[in-house]
C-alpha cells in the first residue's frame, strides 16, 4: 500500500492498533541488543501508546489525513496470522517478522514465511516443512481437545444415565476446569456435599480441577460400591490419598488385588486376636504416664490441659508399644518428633497442593528430611528385630512386629538378612497402622469428652458404669491380680455406654467424612426395589466419593441427627441396618483396626472420667446441641482437617474426684 498526504488538520481521531502490529513491535523489542525499543521509521502520524487489553486509543493531536489503497482483498484469518507470527518469532526468524508491515501482511504471507523458516532451520524441502507443521498443529490440537472431549463426554454420560450432574448451584457456579473448587473454599466441603444430597438425592456428579466426581450417600448404593460390585472400583490413590502416600506407601490401605489379599491375611490374625490381649495393658500404662506428667501437676497448679494433643500423644504411645515395643520416651522423641510433622504437612497439602512443588521453600525439604528419617528409623527396627529372631534360641512374641515377622520367616526361610523389598513393604504396613491407629482414635475420644462435658447427666452415667466395671481399681501402680481380672475382655465388654458414646461421636462428627474410590469399569447402580427403583450410571474413570457424613446425618436413618444420643447403639434386640453406620467402612475392605480403636478408647474415657473431674476455663462454652451445619461461628469442627477435630484446642481444668 502507498500513503498519499492530502490535508493537514487538527482534530480528534480514533487510532486502532492491530494485534499483528503489537506482535511485530514486541518481537522488535525482544531483538533489541541495547534493551531499547526499536521502532519503524517515524511518519507524519505519531505512533499511539500501547494499552494492553484496549486496542483503541483516543488521541487529540495534529494528524495527516491519508488515503490508503490496499491491493490485498483476501479475507484475513487473524488468529492463524498471529499464531504464525508468534511461531515464526520463536523459530528465531525475528528479522523476517521485523521486516513485515502490519498493514499489508496477510495470513498466507505469514504462514509462508513460517514454512520457509522451518525448512531452512531443519534442512527440509518446502513441502516437507509444510507437512511437519501440519502434523505439529494436529498433535497440539488433539492434545488440547482430547481431555476436554473426554471430560464433557463423561458429564454427558452421567446426565443421560440418570445421575444428576451439577452445573450451577445456589452456592455458586461450576467454573470450567475449576468446577466446584471455589465453592469448596467458601463453604465447608463435607457440609456442602451433604446439602447437595438433600437437594439432588442419593447420588450426583460434579467437576473438580478437571476430574469427574460422583458422590453417593444411600445405604443401597454403598452396598454395591463397597461389596457387590467392588471389582469395578479401586482405591483413589491418585487424588484423595496422594498427600499421604509418603506414609501409606504400598501398605494395606493403598494396595490392590493379590498384594492386598496377602497383606490382609498377614495382618488379620494378629489384629483380631493378639492385639486385643496386649492393648489393655499398654493403654493402662499410657494413662498412668498421662496422669503423672500432665493431669496430676494440673490438679496442683490449676493449669489448663489440652485434651486433643494429650490424647494424640497417648494413642501414639499405645500404638508404638503394641506394634514395635517402643518406650514412651522413644515414641515421644522419635515418632512424635518425626511422624506428627509429616502428618501435619500432608494435611496442609490436601487443600494447598502447590506446597508439594515449592522446592524453593524450606518446608518442602524439611518434609522430605522427616520422611527420610522416619523410613530409615522404622527400617532399622525391622532389620534389627529380624537379626535378633534369627540368633535367638527361644523365640518370643512381645508385639505385633514379632507376629508379622513370623509370617515372613515362612516366606524367607534361612535368610539371615531380610530382602530390601520385604523391608520396604513391612515398613509401609507399620506406618499405615500408625496413621490409622492413633489419629482417628484421638479425634473420636476428643469428641466424646467434648459431648460428655456438655451433658452432666450422661457423664454421670458413664462414671457410674466405670465404677461398676473397674470397682476400686485405679490406673496407678496397681500390679495385683485384680488388674488382670479388670482388664479381661469379658469384663471390658461391660463398658457398653462408654463404647456407645464413642460410636455416637463417630456418627455425629464423622471424623473421616468422605472416603474415595475410583471406577475402573462402567458401573450401573440401582437404588430402591420394584417399581420405585432408580437406575444410575457411573462411567469408567470417575472418582466415587463415599459420603459418610451425609449417611450419618440422614434424618430418615437417624432421627434428630444433630442430637448426641448414645442410646441409639445400645438396643441389642434391634441391630443397625447394614451400611447405615460406616465410620470404619464396610464390606471386604473394612478397617482391621476398628476393634483395637474402640477397646483402647473406651478404657481411656471411662478411667479418666472415673478418676478426674474435668471443667472448662471461665468464659468458655461447649456448643453441643445449639449449633447447626454451615454456621461457622457456632460449629465447633475444624473446617478442613481430616480426621475432623475441634477448630480450637479443647482446654480443660482437672481436679481429682
């Protein structure tokens, strides 16, 4: 085109800066050696200033009106032209881009220049370079669109298969890729999902960070997911369990198929027989240490005692002694110093996944250092115990570690050194039970004491039951034969009310509110019977969220669900319906340590209440029956942490009874 000056006037004009000119000048800037902006030869028309996002700038100045004649009449593809210019710049052909005039360059010229640049750089013929670029563009397009197509295909399959798919809610819209993430940051996730179940029924689907999720909260649907159609689902290791893999490893929680079956068989007998014999005595020792180190001094000086952290250390001591024969000092110095920080960081990464990539931050390397030290420590314990058993003339069985090594001795007969793969597998199993054995137990006991401190009559009933079962027995230095009688299983089974309080705390507060699975095959689920039955379809590749909290708070299953009523679990003649109370999951993959947790916890709660009076500091009030879901001010639960714990540490004053 040619520019012919005609008339010079002073007026207000609108100058349009094209995107192509912006790209060319940007390449000009990148290519500048002296870091100054190179510009084309000045014309009579001053160049307008760039404004990002606004390509039209109103200016008042003296301009030269020109008549422009353009010989190119082809329709312009601005997207293709701009992409070609950018790729041409990235191919180091900056001089070619700088020489172009944005008012005359068309898409064909830009693409031809790009093909020529690629042909020159790779030593190809023109047609070969053109074919290569087409292949590259095709791969980029397929790589970009394929996940989107698969994602919306699954959403369409859910909707057409009868499963409600959430696109918009009163709480907010479902955003592209983010899905419901912004809603989860604004509201408590478990409460929000439970609310959606009340609106949409026992099953619905939603999007979260590009993944498709399906939440279920019906006992009939749970039975199919956890039992009758268990072959179609696997553990959701890639999503829900990922932050905790440094602890779980390839243990029984994350393993599948034959590996899971072998581990289950190895662990089932010690955890169902031996551990029930060892737990009571180890629990009594831990209670005694708690009394000596914290409760007795607090009785004298009137200091407040943190309930949650104290019970957390107590349960960790019990598990360490029962599984590894560690002393309380070793447990506090090693596991409390290494294991607990790892758990805390894993909890943070659930809601802040970017922390797993912050290699430039100290906490990232500190976490890795703690994991390394913990793995080294547990592996050393396993190797040393293996050597001791190989050299011993008479084998003793003093903890769960010995019982499990007995199984490994049949697999590796005559081996003086346990193979490294077996050590790693054994280590992951030990760490798994450490995580599952103390975190949920401590949270369960904390909520039980929380409720009992807000209900004087119920607390007195628990104390009376403890007096009946334990009599004059004290958790102190009682080594008489009466201790053995008191700690016998048939005697401890009489702590029915204490156990019911613990179960009710698991129901009301759902310390593990959601458990994840992942479908490996298409699933067809049925809810109801006969003509009222409804069919739902869950496609392969979806994450299935087992909404435990929604089931435990369903008024159709549990009347007055927000009321703490342990008597729900004391009617022996009317057992609970299957899959209505699932704090330990149900089906073949239920929790092996559930009996251990309940036995340990009811001993702790009943003996502590029997020996001490607990009271709240002045001005602190327990929110028992006067709080509701969604009210952050009255709701005592922490917003994000799993297992669910109080949002503020429960501090109590202690006095002897």
